[in-house]
C-alpha cells in the first residue's frame, strides 16, 4: 500500500502555470503544428501541419461530410456530437471551410465515407498534437 | 473545388501514412524512437489492411 502511494506521488506532478501551456495549445488548435512552432520544435510542427492539412484537404476533395451537433437517440447524439468535436479539432481549417460555405450532405458511397473519416481523423490527430504541445510546454517531454 | 476519387487501397494507404506520422511524433521521446514507432504503426496499418482484405476475400469464397 505504502509503495503504491509512493509511486502515485512520484507520478503526480503540479500543473504548470496557465501562461506557459495555454498559448501553444491554443495556437496548436488554430494552426495544426503551431504549438510546436511556438515551442521551437519546427521539424515536428511542419510534419504535423503537413499531415493534418493534407488529411483535411483529401477529406474535402473526397466530399466528406462535416458533422453538426444533432440530438436524437443515444447513438445518433454520440456520433454527431463526437464527430462535431473532432471536426472542429482542425481549428482554422474547419473555420475557413465553414466560412466558404462547405456543406456536404451525408451521401452513400465509399469515397464520401472515406472523406468523412479523413475530416474527423484530421481533427483527432490535431487534438493529439495539442496534447503533445501541452506536455512539451509543461516540461514533461523534450 | 476539385473532386478526387481514391480506391480503397489509396485511401487506406494515405490514412495510414498521415496517422502514423502524427502518432510517431506525439508518442515517443527521442527522434529515433519516434521514427521507429511511426514506421511500426505504418507497418501495422498495412498488415491489418492486407490481412483483413484477404480474410474478406476468403470469407466470400
């Protein structure tokens, strides 16, 4: 029990100040890889930007659907809200596409389906990159 | 805006590539570990892609 508590105490670290981690995380959301650029990890930032941007672009070119928050039964609500959160994870890419009126109805077909998955995954990958930027800013990673 | 039509393989290949790059970057601590993990993820995606494709092919007879 004592050993278990000691291990937990060793793992638990104090949260870093807000002004340290918030700018890279916010910039990382707005511009994929931007947080890494701010933290002087330009190589990694460029790779993240290229991956997320190209994935989003392929999703648009395949006419993938962007989710909107809709309620219904539990599964419908979960899919639509989850998909919406993942879609807005791409930050400026999502906002610019929405601003230019990109709106694709949910259509049958494997290409459209792949497009939808590409758009969602681009957002999820950017969220992963934001978490990475947070860990770098907090000094938990190099 | 241009419209592209990718085959299943092309779409899955690109998906695997982009996902592996980001997972490699965000998951490990040194550049060597990142590269190794990215290549490992990509290989796993492709093995799963071909494995499941063959399973479906054999399952359909």
